[in-house]
C-alpha cells in the first residue's frame, strides 16, 4: 500500500471473507475454510497490512482461498458474508444496549441507596430533635403544673384568711351590739326609725349572706370530626364522601404487572415513595429523572391524579407541550367530583394545561383554562393578571389578521 493511507474502516473481515478496499485498489479473498474472526488481527503500518488469521478447526489448507469457484458461488459467499456482518453488528448493538441498561439500572439503584441513606440520616436527626423537644415540653408542663399547684395553694390560703377575717368581724360586731345585763335599768335599746337611720343588725345580716368564693373548673367541648376544612353546614357531604372513597380505592389499586418489577425493592413499588422521589428530582432541576419516577409510579397505580399533575409540570419544563396537555387533562378527569379538598390541584391542572396551550399559540383554549382556574380561585390576582395578558394577545392576533 505504498503511497496510500489505510484505516480500519477500509478492512472488512468475516469468518470466510476478507476484503481491503482502498481506491483505486481492491484486495478480496474468499477463504478456504472458516477462521476465528474475533481473535484474528490486522496491523497497518509501513505501507503494508499484515494479517494474522486463526483457523477455527485444526486442518491443512490446500490454498488460502477457494479454488475453481464459479461466479454465482462467489456472489453468494460475498452476500452471505455481508449478512453475517450485519447480524454480528446487530448482536453487538443489542449487547451494548443491555449493558447500558444494566449500567443505568445500577446507577439508579446507587442513587436510590444514597437517597435512602440521606433520608435515614435526616429522619434520625428529626427523631433526635423530636425527643429533645419532647423532653423540653415535658419539663415545661411539669413546671406549669407546679406553678398552678402553688397558685392553688396560695388561693386556698387567701380564702382561709378571708373567711377568718370575716368571722372576726362578725364576732366584733356581735360584741358591740350585745345589750349589757349589769345595772338597774331594764329598758332595751330600740333601733331608731327614720329615713337617715340604719341598723347594725341589717349590716350583720348582709355580711352573713355574702356567698363563698367560687371554685375553678374546666369545661370540655367536643366538636364533630371533619376531614375537610369547611363547616358541615356548608359542605356537600355526598360529593366529599365520593371523593374520599375514590382516593381510598386509588390507593389500593395496583395496575402494573409485578413480574416486570420483581427486581425493585419493596419501597420502590410504592407509588407515594416514587412520587416523593420525583418531587425531589424536580426540585433539583433533574426533570428527566423526575419523569422516569412518575412513569414508574403511574405503571403501579394510574388512578392517582397528583402523579399526572406533577408529570405535566416536568413536561412543561422539557417543552413536551402535547404530553403536558395530555397529563393535565387526565389529572382533571381524576379530580372528580370537585370538592374543597381538591381545589388547589384543579387550579394547578387548569393553569398547566392553559400554559401549554398558550406556548403552542392556542390562546383561546389557554384563556378558557385560565378562566376555569379563576372561577375556582377568584381572589388569585396572579391568575387574573395572566388571563388579562392572554386576552391582549388574542386581541392583537385578531387585529393582525
């Protein structure tokens, strides 16, 4: 190959066919018997290509190539070599794909282990903090009880003193008003009558009629237990019970074929755990990983509206607008009947679908979703402001047309 530049791309080799194509030259050899093309080598350098070929079976060859082969046979052997090369390339591609999936699975498992360790560490810290706060609360409650006990004792002592003072006053008043028996006079002192006169006996009587101090007591009031924040008289009980029943049924529904997920751990088969994992990925900006977590959660349970709602947010970030519209619509379909408990989720679903419509320049459909969200939350100034912007865009489009 003197004067020519050869690369591995110029060499084609199978178990029974060898070809070197470097225009304007061509070398072709249909080998006498099969070789081990995996271990065979070709070295390029110093203007030559040096081949080292290993036979598949130990035997003596009469020649390097097949002798006295007709044209049709040679053509068949060439085509067969190309087909074998294509099949081998396909198998290598599949093997690489399987290896890549295994690596991806290993990376996901490693990430989950790290997150599990981090979650456990945070839970341990929370538990320590909770125990600390519990001890402080118990100490505070004990101090409060001691203070209340001390106050109660002081009040009892004060009440005793007041009663004693009152008894002393009564005794003094009786001594003052008692008529002396000594002396010769037997006349009794009569109370003077008149508007300005007052009787000490009436005063003593008034003092005796004073009620004792009232004892402290605690009145306990029990309220009707409610799942929703609204008052019972303002609630639609039938619709709320239907919504709670649907959510309970959705939590118990498992749609995925568990045989496909047998490699996953127990917590990885929990849709709520996967939803929390997707939320963490979304918060860190890893939207593709969040979508994968939500996809697996939907495979396990396709009746939870929050899974579709959160996945729609990821699709919006990734500019998958049609998928965002599809997921938002599915979430709205599952958020029935409309009750106060799912108002916030319905508002988010309308906003995300309306945003996707507007980014697709379908402003009329987007405005309808924003107005639907505004009906649910009429005090939300941000939604009202965005709806007004969409109205201006629609008006500008009509004027341009």
